[in-house]
C-alpha cells in the first residue's frame, strides 16, 4: 500500500482529481483490517475522503474513480486508522512468541464479497534470539500479530511517514498532521527537525499548534520558536497561558526573544502586532545585484521579497531614516550595477505601528502592494506588514478547518461503507 502514496486519482474520462495521501482502514480485533477508502489531496490542497466503493480500478500509477467525490474536509472517525499516518512504523507482537516486529508496509486484496481487506504485513524484527536475526524482514498475516488495533504505550517512530512526505510543502504537511489523533500528531511532530516543525506550526490552527508546542520540553520548544518567523512566534506565544509564555520566552535566544517581545507589545490587529521585524532592508548606495542576492534567500517569504525597503544605516530595525522602497519588478528591469537610490519609490509612506488592520488592508488593496513598511514617529523602520500577515488576521480562526462545500451528490462513509 505504501506505493499508493502520491498516486494520481482520475475520473472516468481521464481528468486528474487529486493524489492519494493516505489510506483509511477499520481496525477489528478478530479479523483483518478492512480498507474503507483513501484520503486524497485535491487541487485546492484539501484532504478529502474517497470511499473505496467509488474506486473502479487500481493500476500502477493511477487510481480510477466514478468521478463523484465529497470535497468536505477529511475527518477521522472512531474505529478508523490511517495507514501511512498511524499504522506504518507501529510495533506489534508476534503471536508465536518470537517478539516484537515493526510494520513497514501493508498489502490489500479483495475478498469473496469484493471488500478490500489487509491480507499481509511487511514487518521487520525488533529483537534477536538463538534462531532470530534482528532487522530481518518478512511477510505475515494480520492474524499472526497482536497490537495492530491499539497503539502501545511506547512512543512510535515516524520514519516511514516522514520519508514518504519529505517533499510536501509545510501547509500540506500541516493538513496531514491535523488529521492525526493527538498522541500520534505529537509523536510525529517530535521527530521533525526544528526548522521543519517551525514551518509547519506556522500553518496549523491554534489548538493544534498550542498542543504540539506544549508537548515539547522547554529547551526544544525554545529552539523551535527561534526558528519561526518572529510574528508567528509572537502569535503562538500569545496563545499560551501567561506563565508558560514567560518560560518559553526565557528559553529562546535573547535576540529572537527581544523581537517577539517587541511585537507582543502592540495590539494583535495593529501594524506593530502583525509586522515582520526582519524585512529586506538595504542602503541607497547598494545596487540591484545586491538586492537580488538578498531576495534570493530561501527564508524570505515571496510577499516580502517583492518590496525592498531602503533606509539610512543602521539597517537593523529600528533602522536609520526611512527613504522609500524598491519594487522587485522595477529592479529586474535595471542593470545589476544600478544604485537603489536612483530607482527608489519615495511616494510610498510607512505606516505607524498602531495603524489598524482595516487601514492596512485598504492601503495594500489600493496600491496593489504585497507589503508595506512600518515606521515610528522619527521615520525609523520597525518592520513590514505583508499581505499574508493581513490574510491570517482577516480570515476566521478556524479557516484551515472550514468546509468548502460538497459536490452535487453528497456522500459519506455511512452510505458507502
């Protein structure tokens, strides 16, 4: 079944519907798990449920459906488990008393009643003995093991899941993580690198990211917060209980914590509360080649890379006097040696840190901007508010989980098995 991950799903006329991101089974203690459908990622990067009864063919590199798909966000039900997210890497016990094995993959087949069931487990032995070899891999039947239907008290690895999803964008991985049960979600999160987890926390809903951060030890939580964008870290810390927030700030690097504290001093829906304190800031005598080198960095969000702030030194916020901005499109039309001071847009004024969300939204829309500088009363640059910062505050808190409607034929698992 692991080979199905990422497989394209097509409707009867050959149009792509989405890609398989997981398989859903019902776990039964007395018989083999039954496959009830797939979780597929559709064009909107939404993870939806595709009942196995709507699958007409499974071929190498393609799954064919009837074309009728419920686009309601996938929500796991009691008694169900996701294969890639939960069951792979699970340690179970062999019923022949030869010890624990780890589930690496599963195989499914149709039975006489045309139901899809898990028929084999591909496992790796976890211990060794007189006639056993640790690391040995082999096939067993689900009836040959116990513990598949219940997660053990021991922490479960996520090696297989992470290898299958290493190319997923942070937002897509966040959707996958949000679908997992809380215990498994925390297990997977703990096994991510600090940088990867920081990117994913920025994409998760409030409850999920607070839960994950709270499950980390204080030192690790501080390292993850250090790796986050300061405005996102400030938002997350503000969602924590006050005592815990103080502990987390103390665990951060002093410089990163100072940025976060400065942001938290402003109202949540003000320019100061939303701004990123580290936009691209260059002096007027820097040239276009230098500008391009700065915006090429991977840690610069696209919205901030489109607008470069020009100020007098020092260039760290709060900077010297704000002079204006250079738009990336203008810079791309100039020779590399062109000084930024000669192509500056000095008509764009910075906003006060107490400027309201509504005012910032109107300014971005009126002037077709992706970001706008934030300056203090002495025209020192404090940061910049980007359009994605504004959208995060304009959308409802649960926008990541909100349903987008359904197709003409509403389906659910109670109808389709």
